[in-house]
C-alpha cells in the first residue's frame, strides 16, 4: 500500500498564493528532497497548470538557480495525475482522470508502490 504525502506551500500567516513569491530556494530544496522518494504526483487542474509547462521547460532549458534546476529535473522525472473534467490533453508523463476523486485516490493508495504526493489545489472547482 502506498503512503500518501500531502503537500502545500503555506506561510506561517496562512498565505497560499503563488504570486506572492513564497516559494524560495529553501522551499524548492525541501520539495526536491521530498520528491526523491515519490513515484507519483497528483494534482487538481489549476495547480497542475501552474506547474506544467513551467517546470518541464525549466528542466529542459536549465534555466534558473541550481536549486530550481534540481527541482525541475526531479519534478520532470516523476509521472503525474491530474484530476480534471475540463483539461483536454496533457504530456505523456501525465494521466488525466475524470472520475470520482475519492474513489480514485483510494485505488492509487492501494497499489503496491512507493509514495505519492497529493498536492493542494486552489479552491476553484472545475
């Protein structure tokens, strides 16, 4: 049975807004180390679209700081699942699931594998 890790970038005062610049070098280093034990990342559509294509492009172009490049390469090497009823297509490393989130998470958790990271999405529902 897989272990589920829930990840979210949140400041001590409750700020959860990627436009506020809260993801610094220390956050990227932390998540790079966390991702080294992860074999699957699960997203909602909105957060997924914040991450892809930005990080795959950063990995390919080697753009950013050393810490950002390490995160990008680690992120890019892991298969992803995105839960969405509206996302039409995704790169080959991403599976789109349109079914019931709770049922699908239970199925994923019951698979014999390492760890999967469930990443917080925004409060939008699409």
